[in-house]
C-alpha cells in the first residue's frame, strides 16, 4: 500500500526556497520514526529517493530493550 503526499514550498525573498514533504502518520509509525531523528535523503534517480537513518546502529541496540 502506498501513501500519497504533496510537496510544499515556502518562498522567502527572491532566492531562498524551502521544500517540505510530509510523512503520513501510518508510514512514520511503520518505520518507527521518532521526533528529532536524523535521516539522510539519497537520490537514486529522478524517480527514486531513498531515506536512510543516520543513527541506525544505535537505534538497533535500543529495539531489544523496548520489547
């Protein structure tokens, strides 16, 4: 099942633009995302974007303690 999102843009002045992509709550929950978690966006090609956790090893150690 896929989740659709829209890209939002905020324009500040003539040059500064910020793009926002919202992550739907069911997807964030399935990925066990947490507030403040750091991720990295990797462009595979024009149609494929990969998201990687920057602290994956530390997070894996916590998983066993939460259960």
